[in-house]
C-alpha cells in the first residue's frame, strides 16, 4: 500500500472518529431522546434526531478539519517517532473537542450568537 493511500485511510478513520465525537457531544448537550407517546412527540423525536445528526455532524466536521491540520503541521513533525503516538493524537483530538465545546457554549449561552 502506498504511503498516500495509507495516510488517506488513516485520516478517514480519524474523520469518522471526529464525526462520532461531534454527535456524542451534541447528545450530551441535547440530553436523551424524548419519549414518543403521541404524534406531536413523534415529530419532536424526529427533530431531535435531525438536530443530533446535523449539528453533531457540523461540530464533528470542524473537529476533523482542525485535528487534521494540527496533526499534519505539528504532531507528525514533533511526535511521530514516539511510542505513544496514537495516545498523543487521541488526547489532542479530545482537547480540540473540549475547546470547541467551550467555544460553542460561550457563543450559545454567554454571547447569544448561536
């Protein structure tokens, strides 16, 4: 396998992880899905799923782009020879998610922009 294919596959896996983390973050923000007891709650449950996937996907995509840029321009140059390279990358992705979550909270609750 060529190195370009290996890198693309590797970043595809990290992107999927970032999308899942973004959706997990939105699940923490939105809470659990509402119970479907009548037609109105069925509609609200579908809106919940849409918001979870749409906004979580956006957060995950932003996380993926920031992580890939950070990985290409910093982590691969400094830490690639380390034995704990995977753990360093995972911690850096979670750190970027924490910064994004804090920024999202500030923009939504404090500054009322979102």
